[in-house]
C-alpha cells in the first residue's frame, strides 16, 4: 500500500441512482496532492446516463475506458479505482454482473461487450491500483452524491 497516490494518474468512479438504476461514470486527472483533495480535477471523460445499470458495471467500464485512453495517448500513468470488484473483473477480462439484460439496458449491454472485447484483444502495462479511501479520502472522480 502506498502512503500517497502517484502523480500524474487517472482516477475513475461511477454513480448509480438505484440498483439497478441510472448509471454514469467518469475519469479525472490527478496531477498533484491538491487534486487529490478536490472534486474539481480535470475531467478526461464522462459517459452516461445509461438505464438499468449498477455501480459495479460503471466502475468496470470506467476502468476499461481509462486503460484504453491511456494506451491511445501513450501515457504510462497509473489508474486508480476504489472498486475491488472492478479490479477483479478487469483482471478476469469479464464483467461478471448478474444483472438482467434486456431492451431497457441494451445500450449498456453493448458497451460492456465492447469493453470485454477490448480487454481480450489488448495488453497493457498500466499500473491498475486500488484507491485507498481510508488514507486519501474520496477518489477525485467521485460524483459527491453519497447521502
């Protein structure tokens, strides 16, 4: 475990209203200790809303899209997530959600399949790391909606 995050880095997070519910996810740049304590980091991407999703699916998609972004831009930064589930799914190269797929969430289903295809057809050396919320506070990509 690191005593502080590495810089620069990407931080990813998701927010879901309900389970399942309306889902969105994003990545922000973490370029300094100041950015760690701010919800105002430079947003690199934001996707959604998707109907009938889950937070775990959003965390998975954010991580995969973050890996693709870093690779596409030839950046060797680490990527952080606070989701143990998303870390496991990326290592397994498979979204293991038990959600029921149907017409309402077809767009999300297709996005998940595309992410899984990317994981199967690409390799990466990007460090994929767990954000240590207890030590560092909320992940900078957090949507700030916790009640």
